[in-house]
C-alpha cells in the first residue's frame, strides 16, 4: 500500500504530461 501511495503522484504527473504533449501536437496541427 505504501508503494502504491508513493507511485500515485508520479502516475498523475505522467498522465498530465501525456495530455500536455497530445494537446501540443493538436495545436501544432491546427496551426499548420
């Protein structure tokens, strides 16, 4: 359980990073 609680913020951060990358790609495609 301790390991799971430790990894949780990293999972959230990686998910947000993935969304940010996808958003950047979409914005770049719209710009072109």
